[in-house]
């Protein structure tokens, strides 16, 4: 099985971090490819960043289809361009937010999503609502650190995560904690042990869901929402 | 007052159609500018089209801010790039779908949205749900005509609209009909007369809402979801 | 264009306040008429007050139709009698709560509604829910002042509003503040400057929405919920 | 126990019909009083009718409190003035729609509400939604007969009810049928036998709920939404 | 009228407590039978307890049908086995949670449910959501006492209830307090007096609803969800 | 990895069918055990059947924990006893309905659930609603065949499935079809080819989700809803 993980931002250090995390959990017989677009924003922290990152990401989705991969993982927690990617792809495209929210809903009564900046809490809220999972949602504690800060200062990031997660568990009654940012891949085991709740690393969860989909030969339905885009002139 | 209407597709004939419609309803003292990006898809009928149309559209949003317009109207019914546009803009950005759905909810119990292709019905459904307006939603009758076909064959388009709208009124109990496609601007008066319901032309509605916002000196709140994107390197 | 603004309570000082506010924002060519019923409660702070205020208000709605106005604004934040008014009117009737909730939903992720008395918070909650806007709703901070107290002591009213609004922004993450009481018309500009969020004066918003509807020649759909009441004996 | 049933319309024949129905089901030791206001519309089929019927109905609510009744039933399926009645009453006020919707939700998966005119379907829909019972709601088949027609031609009314109810059961999967109109009191036993579903006569259901509340010494909470209206001048 | 109240746990002291409470409120002509299964858990505080208690409870439901009772009350606040009981019963089966949630929704804007252990709050939340009553729900304050502790130490239980209920009223704006545990039957009158809100004892409420259903000759609809189970081999 | 699949009914032929299906899709290094309780109903088609099947199923859940399996799959589409199983288990318990509904929501806009008997449609509806997935739900076409009939007459079952599924796709706009009954395991590949939509076999989907959870070392959160049941006397 060959899985292509696309980091939609243009930061190769984040890409390397993701690759490192997934190498440790992939099945032995799974071939892993982690890439990012050459162009576009170096991190994704706004709808504007998402908009700019999407076209080059979609080019990589096309490439992964042409190269014969069995599944694609979009490794940014906001799932930028996910619907468009599903339209143009014959193989399953798994958004890490999408897969993780559904997994979290099965593992506990309510989940909290650790997020980078306070300005992104509304995005978390409506993405949860869009999937109908409001009653499984506890809160989105904001770390008030950018993706790059988290990447460059993991000690502070971890401490901040612990403090915010504890509050989510005790006050918001979160039973599952989602690390809502691709840059945080890899912290989950330590944190779970200290807090006594389930902690989900979205990239890992989505990667395993992608393996499961590929095993089952699944793809997105082409009968409606994700049918191929009409052919047309692009000026 | 100066209002910039951006047609996010690259078809100048649609742009001309929009301009023609709005010239007839603008206030005398409102200065109207209708433009489209040079590059991008010639019509928007998929999430993929939306993704490609968004970056050049956002460039025009920046331009309209720099040029000192008082408000912007995004004239494509899927409101592509609306959130990103609000983030980067100091002046109000009015999506024609957004403004029309809210207006329709005030004018009758339920509305139906005439849409081009059956494949876009899911998009209509979740855009309505995203705004919480499910209980005001009757249906999305699909014309099964592309935007360009509607533009090139207005006689067939009108006949099809009438048939579908009648069914929406009688069977789905729609009290308001939304012409859910920028290419249809201008049909509303005739149809309303024949069907006895209120028909909304989204571009016209949004344009008047933009005038109202500008009169009130309103803009999007910069305190959260639509605050300015963090500055960063774009490779 | 001629717009009739009906203050449903019988307090002419509130009516004068509304007139003063709207004179400052109306379009030059709009003719403004602000009136109130002679009979009924002097303020509206309960469902009981609403019930008593509605029949005389509906008489004014009929009068405005007979006099050939182009639109009506109901200037009490609870929109008393709004559905009945739409049934008996040929011209658009704009409730200030209805128009403002929809406008607020377009301008930020969540809004808070400043309200007079704690006892009215449930009314705010179900009016928001009735329109499907729960996910855009942050809170209803209660000023614990009556409409008449706010009218007679504007200094205290403003201070109280500032304190409550600040809490709504910081704790409830409101991005838009609605001044949920006709008696507060006119405070919005000052408050917006101090708090950095968008503040909406419902009477002003609804008035501009009424102008927009009249420009578009819109009226409520007569095809269902707001069709004319059956003729019958009234004993 | 003494229960006051208020028919909010001014038709004494409907009042007599209600009295007849309830005499047959009241507990032996319950004293029954059924009254209607002298003034107001002779039937209630619009929001406008509701608005006019409410003030005289509220006068009767006050009277029933002064007379020492143990509970009040509002015997019109739209529950006109229910919130205001609860505010001004020390004894429980049971709306026949409110009580019946909640009872129906306990007795089957989905209920349908037989209603008089198609124009009232939206009212049924939002009253159901207001109580959160959408997932228990199947449909509102409209008889297209006025209350007075149903009262004057019971044979046609019954035939129409049977036809519409059968469709609700077979196509909309209604398991419970609500006779959504006070004028229909008394048909439930016959119809239930023929259709094999549960049929609820709202006036009867509400009357028994009122007896239950009175037995339990219950009243509406005065701690918030239904607290007494502030005292004030009524011009 | 003969009503069978089934306490689904195997604790006869709880059964006695329930009998004592209901003897005081039953109608003179109602014959009361309160029983519990011989086998199964002595209290019900988990989904596992519910699962074990259900089969022996269903045996008692069958017995009550055979004995010719007019209605059954299931006297455990989680309503274990309620759906199955309705399927196999010809007479109405009233769950004390189900009946009380619907009653509470009629008596105030929001209710809080006093519950035993924090671990049961999620159960309260989804039971409320299952009935569509989220907008009437304030909170579920946890007493952190087991049913048996509450039964053996009523003084502490009452003090704890008062503290938690006061917080629910002042902070969560509960207008109605539900004593969400069969073991608490009997405290409601005292507490209501001290707190100024309505307090519901679920067993009492459900018992009176059962009397009302029996008076009306009601039963669960057998047309769908609660039709008789298909006959089959039980190994 | 060792996965224990529990068929909650007592029919060994269904168990064999499940084993046959899963043998074909399991990873080479996964050890598969498929079992059923000795006692209980031979099929599960009512809440009553679920109630009787649950206690012996929970015994098998305990056994699988003691035997050191890595994950459990509950192979009945109604997920009987799922919450209780999660409480008493240290290893993940995957309900086939739960896993499949979440998977379906990722693969298309709306899904339909093929179900056996019309009487089970309400169960499908509230299980979907319980997970918040109403907006992804198209319909539950009923085959009107029992589990045992489907098992004994696969030709008729397949034909019926095709007819019902086609209607779901064309009229209800289902993009994904779920075979909502363990007895149907194995039909998915053929049907998908003929209908052009994605067809999900719930047992297969849940099995792969269980493998994914085991790979990730996931288990249900023990911090709240699924914490261990309090120890107590079981009479």
C-alpha cells in the first residue's frame, strides 16, 4: 500500500516532523510519501492562508493520483481544499480534522481541540458544527502560539498544552483531547499518560484511517457532491 | 458611495450581465464598478472551480480596499473565498448567497434555491445549514443547465426556471424563490408576476445590502473570526 | 421613498428618541414618519406587555398601508406582533430584532445582545433559536435597568453597557454587540470605538434594511405563512 | 379540584362543544368551567386572529386566578397568549398544543398534526421546532376547511380527516395523530379504531395534564421567563 | 384504576421509599403496586447496571400486563429498558425521566437535573438531546453521592442538593429543578420553598402522567417503533 | 494483532457468515476470532431482542478482555449494549453501526441505510440523530425481510436491495449505501459496481476501524461516560 501525505503549507520542517511521526506508526508494508507544495504560505493560520495554499495543494492531489497512490492524507488541521480534493481524486482523500473529529466522537462523550491561536476558535466551532458533532464538542483551548513557534519551542508548547488540556478536562469535561495542529504531531503518548484522557494526534489518526480505507478499497462517492468537476476553460 | 462588485469567474459576458442588472437598481448617487479576475475558471460549478477562482478574487478584494471603495459584493452564489475576503478587507464584503439567504428568511416561511446542476445541491444544503437556516429551507431545484448554457439560451433557462419553481411552490411549499446563480440576474420581476411568490435576484439583494452597510458605516468585526491574517512568508 | 417607523409602546419620548436617531442616518430623499399608538403600555418588558401593545400597533400597520408608505419598521426589539403585521400588510414590515440578528450573523462569528432585564434573557434566547441563529449567539448580558430608566439616566446606562459588553467580548467571545432595546438608539458609535467590536443599533439597521427592501420593491411573500387573514366576524 | 377551560375565540358553539367533550372525561370530583371571551374573533386562523384574541383571553386568565381555580386550560391549538398567561397567573396554564405535543412525543416515534388550512402549516412547523420536537414530527396534513366549516359539517370533516390521516400514517410514517384544532374535539375514539394508530384530542389531553398538575400542586416557575410582568402605566 | 410502579433495581428499601412517596399523592380511587425484580443490581449507576437490570424488569412489565394493570411507571431516572417495555406492553409505560423532562419543559425556560455521580452527566445530556429538549436544559449538577448513600444519609443529601441547586439557579439560570434519581423521592416540597423555583420529583410526576394516560385510555402507538417484537427462538 | 468479533445474536450461521467475510479482508498478521453467545435471541430485530442479547454479549466482552485481545467488534447493526461494553472494557469496542455511520459521513454527502423491517426505521433515525449525523442522512429503505430470511434467500435479498438502493440514490440522493444488517455482509462489491455509488459493509468497515484503533493503541476514554461501573452487589 502506498499513501501520500500532503502537508499543505510550504514548510519542509513541518513536513519532516510529520514524516518522522508517521514512520513510527505506519504498517511495515505501507509505503509512505510526505510532501509539501513548493509555493504558498509557510503555515496556515487564517482563511486567507487556506485560500492561497489550496491551489498548489490540489496540484499535488492530482500528482498523487497520477502516481498511483492508494490514498491521500491532507495534513493540516483545517482540511484546506478537502472538498475540491475529493472532487478531483479517484483515491480516498482523508482530511486530518475530518477523520479525527469522527474518531474522537467514538472514543468519549466530549472532545476538546487544542488550537494555536484564539482567532481560529470560530473555525474549530463551525467545522465541528458542519459535521453535526456539536454535542460531542467541549471546547477549543487556544495555546496562543503560532505553528512555527510550537515547532521551534517544543518545551513551551508541551507545557502550554498540559495546562490548557487540564482545564478542558476539569472544567469543560473533555474526555478526549485532540492536538488540533499538524505541528504538534508526536506529543500524544506523553500527554495521555499525565492527564488520564485519550489524546489524539490527528495526522496519525488520519493516516490509519487512510490505511483502513485503502484496505477496504474505498473511495469517495462520485455520485453527487464529490463528482468530477465539469471540464472548462481556465484562463 | 462607491461599490465594487467582483464577479469571481473570468467571464466578461457574465460581468456585463451583472453590470446591466445593477445599473438599473443602483441609487443615483452610488458609483458602480463591476469587475472580474483576468485569470481563473470561466464559470464556477464545483469546489475545484471555487478553489482556483479564490486567489485572483482576493487580489481584487485588496485592490478595492486600496482604491477606497465603500463596500464589496462577491457576485457568485457560492460565495467563494468569502471568509478570506472578510479577513483581508477593511470595508464590508457582502456575499450574494449570504445576504440573500438572510433576506429570504425574513420574507417568507421557506425558500427554494434554483441552482444550475444537480451536483451542486449538496453545496446549497450545507451552505444553508452553515447559517442555521435549515428550517427556512424548502429545496434546491436543479435546472441541469450550466451557467454558460443559461447565459447563451435565456429562453430555455426561463422556461426551465418556471417549471422547477412551480414545483417548489406547490410541493415543497416554497414561499420565496432564490435565483441561485449570478448568471440569472434579471429574471426576477417576470417570474414573480407569473408565480405569485417573491423571487430574489441575489446580486441585486446583496448590492442593496451593501449600500445599507455602507450607509451605516458598518464593517466586519475584526475582533475574532475575521481579524487580519498573521503576516508571514508566502513562498 | 416614505418609511413609517412604529414604536409599539405608548411613550412619545421614546418615539422622539427614535426619530432623532433616524433623522441623522436616513437618505436625503427618504421621508420619515415615526409614530406610536395612543393606547397600550408605556414600555414593553414582558410577554404581557407585548400582548397588550400588539392590537393598537396593528391598527397603525393598517394605517401605514392605507397612507401609501413604502415600508414599515417595528421599533421594539421583541418585534411584538410581527407575524400578524406581515399578514395584514402589503408593504414590507421589518422587525428591528429580526433584521439586526440577520445582519449581525453576517458581520462576525458571534453576537451578544444587550438587554434590559434578566427576565427577558429567555425571550432573547428563543427568538435567536427561532431564526436558527444559535451558533452565532454568544450571550444576552442583562443591564438590569428598565427601558424608562435607561431613557432617563443615559450616563448610567452607557457605563453599564460598557461593563457588560466588555465581559461579553472577553469571556463569551462576542464579536458583534447588539443594543437590544429601542431606548438605546444612538449609543453605537461611541461604544464601538471604545470596545473595538462592531456595535449595532437595531433601529438604524432595520431602517436601512427597510430602505433596501423598498428600493428592491420587495414585500413579504403572500403565498403561505403571511397570506392575508381569512375575513371573519370580530365580536 | 376546579379547572377553568378558556376557549380564546368568541364562538359559544365551539365552547359548548368543548364542554360536552370534557364533561365525558373529567374526574367525578373535578369541577369544570368552560368559557370564552365576549369580544374578539369568532375563530382563530391567523396570527392576526391570535393577536386580537389574546387581550380578552388574558382578562379571563386574571378572572380565573381571582376566582380560585386550580388550573387553566387554553383551548385553542395555537396556544395564543400562552407565555403572557403564564406570566400573569399563579395557577398552571396549560396550552392544548404544548401539552399534546409533549404527550405525543412519548407515545410514538413521530406524530402528524391535522390542521385546518394550508396557510397554518408554517405555524405548526415552528411551534414544533420551538419545543425542540422536530425529530418527532411527521407532517401537518391540511384539511382545507375552516374551524366553522368543520363545526357545521362534521361528516365531511371526519371523512377528510380519515383520508389525510391515512396518508400521514402510510407515507409520513406518523404513529400518532393529533387533531390540531379545538373544533375537532370528540372524534378521536372512532378514528383511532379505524386507523390503528393513537389519536390525540388536544383539549382532552391538556385537561388531564391540568388535573395532573393540580394534583401535584405544580405551577409555572416564577424565577425567570414567566415571572410577573413589571407594573407600569397602560395608557 | 390500578397502576404498577416498577423499581428496576433490586433494592427493596428504595422500593419502600417510592411506595411511601406515592401513597401520599395517589388519587383515592387509584390502586398502587410498587415492586422490584428479585435479581439484578441493587442500584443503577452505569450503562452496565442498566443492561443487567433490564431483562428482569421486562419480566415485571409482562407480569403487569397479564395482571390487568392500567399503566406502568418505570421508576429509575435513566428509564432503563423503556423502549423494549413499550414494545411488549399493551398498557402505557411511563419512564420517570421521559415524563419529567417533558413536564419540566412546560413549567419554565430551563431545567437542571440533580444527578448522583459526575460520571452520569453525559447520560443526562444525551437523554435530554434524544428528546430534543437541549434548549430547555440548563445543567446537571452532580451530587457525587451514590443512590445508596443518598438513601442512608438524607441529611447530607438534602444539604448537598440545596447547594448544587442554588448554583444551578443563579449561574445556569435554571427555573425548574429535577431530582434526577428515584432515591430522592420526597424532598421536593421543602426545597421548592427554600429556593423559589419549581422542584419536580420524577416518580410523582410520572405517576400522575400515568394516571392521566389511563384516564384517557391512551397507550403507546403500535404502528411502528413500539410494535410487538417479532416472535422468535430465544436460546 | 488479535481482534474479537462478537455477533450478539445466538445464530451460529450468521457468525459463520461474518467470519467468512472478514477472513477475506483481514490483514495477514491479524488473528481473527468470531463468536456469539450461546443464549439469547437468534436474531435482533427489536429493542426487546437487544435487551435480551445484551447481558450475554457483555459476558463475551469481559472474556475478550481477559483473553488479551487488542480490540472488539460488536457485529450487530443496532450496536446493542455498546455503551455498557465500553464501560467494562479496557480495549476498544467498535460498534458496526457507529463506525460505519462516521465512515459514511466522510465518503459522500448523504447515506442511506438498508434495513430489514420497516419497524426498525425509527431506530435507524434516532441512532443517526444521536450521533449528530442527520444532515448526512438520506433514508432507511426497509427490505421487509427478516435477518433469517435474508440469510436463507440471498437471491431475493440482493434483488430487493438493488431495487431499494436505486430508489435511495435517485430520489433521496443517497451517495453512499450502508448495508444495515450484519446478515448482509459480503454483498457490497457487486452492488457498488451496479449502482455507481459507494456501498459499505458495516462489519468490514468496523473491523478495519478496529485494526486502526489497535495500531494506534487507542481505547475509549475512561475519564467520564465510559469509566468503569461502580462495584456493587448484583442479586
